[in-house]
C-alpha cells in the first residue's frame, strides 16, 4: 500500500513542446493518500490514460516526479513499482484453472504452500469465485473472467496500488452494478490504494471516495462525488457530471443578483464587478423548479419528460434552453410558467471557473 505524490508532473508526446497545447498532460501537483479509492474521470483524449501510464511506469513523464511513499519511482519500470493492473480486456490464462490463475502472481514471486492456498481462497471468497476454482478459464463468461483478472490484481497482499483501466467496458450492463459494488466492498475490506480510469460518471461516482475530473489534459476538479455534483469548480464538471448536466447561462452579475436576458435571479452570495471575457451562472436542474406563471422568473415550457423517478421540463429563459424539475402535483396550463431557484446552488463562473462570492 502506498501514498502517491505527483510533483510538477506533465507530459508531452512532442519532443520540444512550445506551449500548453503541446501537452497531453498539463502540469499538476497532487497527493493521493494511502488506502484511497480514486477515479480518473473524463472523455476520451482528456489525459487520464496518460496519467495512469505514468503512475504505472509504462510511460516516463516529460517533466516532474512520481513518488511512492516518498520514494522516487519516476524512472523505474512497472515491475519495480510493486503495483497490480487490471485492464479493459480480462487477462486470464485459459488453460489454467481459476485457482491456478489466482495463485500465479504469488507463485511467480516465490511463495508456496499453505500461504498461497489461504490467500487464493480468501480472494475467491470475496469475489464469489469459490465454486469455480476447479474450472478452466476457457469455459467461463466474460464477467467471470474479469473477476479472475480482478482477483489476480488483489491477491498480492503487499501490492503498493491497484490500477484499473476501464475494467467494466466489456461487461454486460446488468452485471456492471454487481461488479462495481463488489469492487467498493473489496476496497473497504482490503484497504488498498486503488485508481480507476473511466469515462463513465456512474462508475466513477459509485466506486471512488475521490473523483479526479480531467479535461483537455488538466485536472479541473478533485473531490468527493457530492462536492462535484453540488459545487462544480468548472463549467466542464457541471456539464460532464449529472444527467442532464448543469444549466449554464450567460449573465451579468453584481452584488447578490444575476441578470439573464433582463430577468433577475437572486444569489446567496455577493460579488464585486467581475473582469472576465465570459461570465455565466450555473444551476443544476435539481435546484431549479418549475412553478406557476407569475411566481418566479418567467420561462416558456417546450416539453416535459416523465422519467419515472422525476419529471424534467425543457424550458427557455429569455430564449436560452435549460432544464428544470417539475413538482409532482403541479398542473401545467399552456406553455407559460416560472422558475424558482435554490439560491445556495446557483454558482457564478468567470471564463469557466467558479468564482467564490462573499457570504452574508
């Protein structure tokens, strides 16, 4: 188990980078605590796999250092870092039994006898693989093979960290929830440092204690799932997390008011004049509620979607499309209505970045 320090870390695939656009991974400094469960979340090409490959030793960074428990491992190969990796496609020896697959990483390090048997059976029990221990890998389903691959990463008790690279991509959707829950339970039981790469926000939010959101080669926010949802530090985080994502509206902001198309939206905090090229407010649909006309900011209703657990309205505020929550008992007559906002959940952004206002 290891604490991982990323110090002034950056990487470019260009031999002589001349600016930020040449970096696949822009400079970052982070400390990841021992025993933490982290998810690297972002779209394809955002830099998350580059960062994972640097941590694993598959890639030497252009700049900066990687430390495991204070030891500089930046130039060390993967096999010298004492890590385990689980990839998108299961790595299973089809001619071996499940037991032999799980035992292989231990035997490869010179362990023999009862210690191997005890550890294999412990991990098999945690992964519900005990009934399959005598079966060969060739006849198993994709999800069972991925469980074996997970088990091969978990079986080493001295591993510094386990890195997961999109491990559930090939798993049937109805089995993904089960495996995500199993991974979370394993993390709690084994207290290992785990880093999980995914583009799926549900996987990230379910698995991780701390989600690292990446965009355009940079870490734009790092925090607990609730923090990312309720207080996005960047408009990209607001868009990327949530379904639908955060409403972002161009606005003028001063004091405790934002004005969108001539309509006032009251804010919970005060703001001085903001010197920025782009000023916006952001509010999630969960914190904007449809109300009868005349009782809030006027909007025009374009559509209402009944999602079962919630009703969402597609509306226009001063011609700007946005989404809002529809109260269960609210009738709708015509297309004229209003919006009410939870003031604490209306955030101000300057050039995409969250602006901290002054509390009362």
